[in-house]
C-alpha cells in the first residue's frame, strides 16, 4: 500500500462526504489535527481496533460521552 499524503486518501475524503448516507451524529465531521507521541498513537490505535472502530469514530464517541475512560493507577517502582 502506498501513502498518498495527508488529507489525500480517497477513502478518507469519501468518508467526510455523506452524499445519500445519513449522518450518524446529525452534523458533518471536519478535518482536525492533534499532536501525540508515536507510542500514544499506536496504543490508541490498538484501543480503536479492539472496539472495531476507526480512530476518528473513537474520538467522536469519547467526545460525545458515548465511551468512558477509566484511569488505571500504576504502582510506583
């Protein structure tokens, strides 16, 4: 698979357009950007994959309160 560049993947662009498809949240999504470490990105992708969601949809559901985060306390070493 070749990388087409940010914002140029035809599948991603098609997903932003809802021609003939109902919008699940009642409003169109917009392209946003975030800054995150490689490790944070990889781990978030694993979470989204485990739920069967795209990373975008996972963020959408977190923001709307449809998903909840649970803090896991780490033991001090």
